[in-house]
């Protein structure tokens, strides 16, 4: 089977690798002049590396950790300077934790399928913090901590989305693990094991499909394949012409997502036309509106990328989505 993969970030390279292992002939088209997408490790003057993008995994991100180990790279625990919060802040943190725990306990496994959660989805994380905190210092610390960790403004994030993501991490080790020499080592490692070399400087403008093939249109150039896996972030997908391939629900899902602005070094990824965000956010109402349409298969067009996963905005999500999309492709013609 001939597969076109669009985007050479972690999801694109991973899905290409899985499909090659299963015997497909894969071509990867990348808009930029480099691979890696939102993973970018920049050498520093002192011989070290500065991560501009995805930098850390957690021990329970099993796909990411085992890939890193499989590639022979070394995980290094990141330590942060300890803060010494005052008593008011500690009490407020504890109230936030206990209220959030209660909400997690009541949450069904796929909350976006439960319309009765609309109120929780319409509530913002900021108003939840306001409800829990009794001191100004506690509230300020909660708001700032949230933005620092996620690049998201708590006044613009759905409480339901946040509680759902916190639930996945409940009871797990919170350690952050980086990669010695930089996360880009993962990108280089996967690329080195591919039969195909990604074709750079090829921004996809539109994609069309017929009964037996897909056509990917780039500037003045067209590529044909049996199926395509598109790995672009949602806000970037909105710039691509999909003809009549998409359902209204899927387009709406991409539209309702917001753009996180996490910055590690000098790059604001919201200004990058091929990223438009450090990761997706779920504004109030977006969890139920997006449902599970973000990465929905559209005929011969499949979707991967961190947003189309259970771990949006994370490397683990990019890998999970690649596995899911590869499985979809391999099973598609069996139906
Ligand atoms: C500042 C920052 C910090 C982060 N920190 C962490 C962290 O600590 N831990 C963590 O797990 N995650 C983190 N992330 C998120 C993580 O980097 C992403 O989840 C992951 O890299 C996404 O991979 P992807 O392949 O889904 O998307 P991308 O890496 O965005 O790949 C998409 C690719 O498609 C290309 N493309 C776009 N448009 C087109 C087009 N029209 N035609 C062809 N190609 C196109 C892009 O150039 C890109 O190469 C961070 C991200 C940022 C930006």
C-alpha cells in the first residue's frame, strides 16, 4: 500500500515508521526545511542544549519512555528550584486538590459523551480556582502556576478538560524526564530508521480523494497515494482545503480548540504558521463540542498528531495517535 504522510513531526515520523514496518511504501511531505515540528533542541554556547519545544516526558508516558530507551538515549530527571509557599497558599493548594479529586471521582471515562457535563465544560479553570481559594496569594499562585506549566490562560480553559487531563495523571509520579543531548535525538533516531527520507519544503495546500486514491496538492506539485495520514495541528488544518471530505462536526472540532502559548526559549509557536500553538487548548464548551471528532477518519484520509489523542499537547499523545492512525490504515481495506 502506498501511503502519504503529511508533516514530519513526532507523529508523522512515527506513523511512517510503523507503516513501513508493516510493508507500506511511505512518502513524507514536510512544509519546513527541517523535520521535528514542535521538537527543536538548539545547541548553546556552553556546549549544552536549549529545548525550544517538547522537552519532558513523565515516567508513566510509557510509549515515549520506551521509545527513548529503545533508541539508546538517556532519560535525565529535571529538577526545579523548590519554592517555599506561605501557609495561605498551602491551604488553598490543598483545597484545590481535594475539590479536583472529588470532580475526578465523578468523571466518566469518556466525558465528552456525557451531555450532562455541559456545566462543568462551560466553567473555566479560573472560576474553579476562585471558588477553592480563600486568599489572594493562593489564587495568584494557582493562576500563575497553571499558566507557567501549560502556556494556557486559566480564564480560557474548560474545567472539564482540565479535570479529565489531571485524572489521567492522578496517583502517578510527577517527575519530569528530559533526554540527554536534547529531545531532538528522538526525531533523529526515528528518521535514521526510516527507508524513506522526508521530502522537505512541501506545504500541503489541499487534499482530494476519490474511490481509490488521494491527491495531495502542494505548490505546483501533486502526489498520489492509496491513503494519507495528515499530522498537522488543528489550527493549521483549518488552512488546508479538504474539499468535501470532512464532516461538519470535524471542522467544528478544529475550530473550537484554542492555542496554548507555552514558551521555553525564544520561540512563540503561536507565530509559527505551521504550528500556530505550542499545543491545543480546550476553551469552555470545547470538550463536548469537539467530542472525539478531532482525529476522525475521513474516507482515505487519516489523522494523527498530539491533538488527535488522549494526551493532547504531549509527546505521548503524538505517539499514541501514530499507533492509532497506523492501525486504522492497516485495517481500512479489510472492512
Ligand atoms: C514550547 C513547547 C513546549 C512543550 N513541552 C512539552 C513537554 O515538556 N512535554 C511534552 O510531552 N510535550 C511538550 N510539548 C508538545 C510536544 O512538542 C508536541 O505534542 C509534539 O511535538 C507534537 O508532535 P506532532 O507530530 O503531533 O506535531 P508537530 O510537531 O507540530 O508536527 C507537525 C508537522 O507538520 C508540519 N506541517 C504543518 N503544516 C504543514 C503543511 N501544510 N504541509 C506539510 N507539513 C506541514 C509542521 O511543520 C510539523 O513538522 C511542547 C511543545 C512546545 C511548542
